[in-house]
């Protein structure tokens, strides 16, 4: 085999090895890790209600009234088309005023002292769409939600626990409660309890 043939053979072997490594082995490894670390992101995040797509577990939904858990405030009104932060700095008067207003609203809604309101209840996330709240903010809302839905506080606390991140997700950040999945679980639990009473 001449020099040209040896170079061609070497190039073909290299092509075969890199195709197997980067085209098959690496994507399979990343997919496998995705299934372990973040199955919702790997497999889709659509939340269904009554067999129909109703939202995404990765996106917060606006809430009114007393029957559901409130997500964090949003600088974009929870509109996925305009995901953004407020871009206000910690020394800007507008942010201080917004936080004070949010703190007063949450304290009045949950019937607690303003200093009992967690920081995530008064500040927006970087995207304005984050459905996760702290366990402390979820706990603050349990009594109101339970009373509004005619459920026991123990039942609502159990739903909160079921929708709290654990394992690797909590290890990489901190435990958090997904308000979107929690509110759909709450609705299903309320309907089930209503059916049992009939």
C-alpha cells in the first residue's frame, strides 16, 4: 500500500471512530444522564387536565382567588413570549417599592405579619416564569388553600410534599415546590373529595 492509501485508510478509521464516539456513544450518554437528572426536561413538561394539555411544569401560571398556590411575582405577567427579569438593581427605589407592595399584599392575603413573608414571595425570578417557590412560601399558603377548597391542612401539606423537589434536583439547588403541578394536583384532589361527599 502506497503512502496515499495509508493516509486514506487512516482517515477512514478516524471517521469511523469519531462517528461511533460522537454520533452514538456521546448522545446516548447525554440522554441517559438527562433521564436520571431531569426527567421532566428530557421527556417533556406538559401537564394534562381531563386528558388535555393544560400547561407546562416548567412555566408558572397566574393565580387569583384563594383556591390555589401563588407563584412568585412576575415582571412580565407570566407571559412566555416575553420572558424577562425586571432588571432593577437592589438599590433602586422602584424595586424597594415593589417588594414592599408585594410583601403587604402577601401578608394580607395569608393573614400573617409582613416579616413572616419569605423573600421569594416578593421578588420575581430571572425569567419571570419560574413555577418554583420555597417550601416556606408554600407552607405560608397551606391554611388559606385548605380552607378555600374544603380540604384538611394535612391533605394539602401532603400535596405540597409530593410536589417538592428532592434527590438530585434538590441537591443541585435547593428544595422547591412547583406551583403549577401542585395546583393541578390540588384541583384533582378537590374534585376527588367532592365526588366522595356526593
